[in-house]
C-alpha cells in the first residue's frame, strides 16, 4: 500500500469516526439535558415532546426507574459526594447514547471494513448483526433482572446480620447497574463469537468441544473479574454457570454453521 492510499484510508477512518462520535454526542446531550412530556395538541392523540431539563431529563427518569425496581426497600440510598447524582446521570446518559448510536457505529465500521473482506466474510458479518444486538440485550436484561437484584439482596442480608444500617451511594448503585449490564451484554456474545470463528474456518466445532474445560474455566474467570468478589461465590457461580451454558450453546451453533467439508475432516 502506497503512502497516498494509506492517507486516504486514514482520512476515511477519521471521517467515519467523527460521524459516529457526533451521533453519540447528540444522543448524550439529548438524554442528559432533555426530558420528554406527553401532551395533547388540540384533538390530536397524545404526542411526546422533548423539553430542556436537567433534573427531569431522560437519564434522571431512568435512574429513578432503576432505584424503584432494583433497590430493596430496606436499603437507604444516599449521596456521599456533592456530584454523585450528576455522575450517576452521566453514566446512564452514556449507556443510552451508546445504545442509540450503536446502529450508526456499526454502519460506519461496516462501511470501512467491508471492502477488505471476502464475500463469504461479508455475508457472515451481515448475518451476525441482529443476533449480536439480541444477545447483548438479553445479557443486559439478565444482569438487570437476575444478577443485580441477587447481589443487592445478598449485601442487604449481610448488613442485617451484622446489625449495620444498609445504605448505598447513588454513584455506586448506578455504576454497579450499568457495569453489570454492559459486562453481561458482552459476555452473552460468546456463542456468536464461537460460531463466527467456526464459520470463517478459524476454529473447528470439534476444537470447541474438545476444549470445553477451558471454556468453563474462562467463563468462571470472567465471572470473577466482573463480580464484586465478596458475595460468597453466589454471584460468581451464577455468572460462571450461565456463561458455561452459553459455551455449550456455542458448540451446538458452531456445529450447525460449520462447513460440511470441515465436518468430514
């Protein structure tokens, strides 16, 4: 590749990154600084209208929803630092902006990488887009509905057994929720990654099956990394067992998508 071609590719990459970051920034500003009010205009049906607001923004409403649905009633939520509520709102806004801008980010990445892929690789990537989004959403929902509530209840029981008043800072609470949702969303990509590597011929389905012990070990190592490490092994075991089950699913999917010629080898 000549220097001129390299500069051209770098210029294209910069332009695509700029567009993706612009969408992320606009989505962040909207979720952080705007609320949505449902109004009736004349005889028309209810219409959602955005309006500038920091204290009743989309992100603060979502924070309130997290508190209402996840925090046990016995736990008192406190603000340790002056800016803790602001940081909580920023974290949620970042999560929302990344989710909203994800299609644009994927489109820009695809536009840059597609010309360098073989036709079968392009077909594989296209087929993986929707499953990838669905798996990420499933992982985030699993963290929201199972992991975070179980962890909070464990710490509540521990506080009560020690005679300590259960309190939790808003910053720590939202940081835990967001980090677990993102981590489990990424972890749930495991079957798709396994199937993709098998589809392009990098790893055979038989290799995944023969090395299942390493897959289980990696699942529990991941669980130890993302978990607080102080729940008596409950959360770690739940995450590790879930990812191990996903590894088994990945073996089955890899077997299904593996080219027949490799299966016969």
